[in-house]
């Protein structure tokens, strides 16, 4: 093709058709420029499509993470509700003057479940990827980006809040472990004691009734705090999933 154009130019020069030569040269330059512009346009279009596809991948990954969070929230809240019932029953029983068999049953349930501090562990793989790689910029909707950052900021606040609560209750848990027969009653550790006398253990527990009430009340309060935070996060999670899915529809995601 290049040789063909060169022959035409040479022929025009030989025939001394300078005006036609200039027009032809101008046309050839225009053709080259147009070709370059078309190539740039195609390259830009391909780059734009790649960015859109990358954006789709990240947004779908975020939806998967958030769906996991919703299921996890429901699981943790169910566990918290069960623990709250165990704690309430333990406090009621230890104050009711019921027989030692009833107290042993409620105390066993308390040390098995009520004593546990439930935690919500979110799936942050995609958000961490977006933040650490700088790929957050591929999401073109600035308002959506702000919502995503705000959501995971709230998640971090919840984790910090739960850590503060654990640090607060830990000294009381340690006092219970040290001053009461907690490990002799806890079904996870009771079989480790060869001379375990349940009647003596319950009597000792009653001697530390005030400490046990304080400990149980502390765990009840922590569970209530976590439950309230999870309810708020559930609403935020559902809203963010809806916003991301709307953005995916705008991007033409199937």
C-alpha cells in the first residue's frame, strides 16, 4: 500500500502536476491523521470497556461480601438472643432460692454460652483490595464510593466498640474464674477435674452471688450493645447492596 502511494506521488512529480501533487499529499496526510485518530478512539474505547468490566467485577465482589455479612449478622444475632435467654435465666435462678439441681443446670448453661462474647466478623476482602491497590477509583459513581467507605468505617467503629466492651468485662471474667468454681461447672472443662463435687461447686457459687450477678449483667449489657449495632449494620448493609445493584444495572450488568 505504501509503495502504491509512493508511485502515485512520483508519477505526479514526473508529469509536473504540482498542484495535483500538493492536493494528493494533503489528502494523504489527512488520511494518516484520520487513521491515527480512529486508532486512538478505538484504543480509548477498549480501555473504557476494560475499566467498566473491572468495575463490574469489584461491585459484584462487594455484593457477595455484603450478602455474606447479612447472613453472618443473622447468625450472630440468633446466638446473642440465645445467650441473653441463658443469662436471664441464670440471674433469675440464682436469686430464686431454687434447689441446687436447678441452679447447677442454669449455671452450666451460663458458663457454656452466656459467658461467651459474641463477635461479628465482616468479610472485608474486596474493600481491602480496593483500598490497598488504589482501585477504588475505577468505581465511577462518587456518591457510591462515599457510601462504601462510610459503611466500612462504621464496621471498624463496631469492631472498636466490641473490643472496648471485651476489655471492660475481662477483669470481671478473670475474677469469676479465680474466685468461683467456674471451670468445674463449665461443661467444656469440668471433665478435667478428677475430684469434682458439683454440690460444693454450687455452694461456692452462691457464696459469690454478687460477683456472679455483676458478671452476668455485664455480659447481658455487652450482648445488648452488640445486638443494637448489628441491627443498624443490617439496615446499612441492605441499603448498600441495593445501591450497588442499581449501579450494576446502569453499567449493563446482567
